[in-house]
C-alpha cells in the first residue's frame, strides 16, 4: 500500500508541476500581449 501511495503522490506532484508550467506560459503570453515587462509572483522577471 505504501508503494502505491508514493506513486500517487508522485503523479500529483507531476500534475501540479505541469499546471504551474501552463500557468506560467499563460502569464508570459499575457505579458507579451500587453507589452509590459512582467514579473513572476516570486519576483523574478519572466
């Protein structure tokens, strides 16, 4: 059961990472459209 739990957690993490990446791409695209220099929530410029 423990092994399955770990595998599930890994998939959830991968999904979250993927989601973060798509969100970042959306933000970047929005920035390109507005033509403004954009900052990521963590303060780094995209």
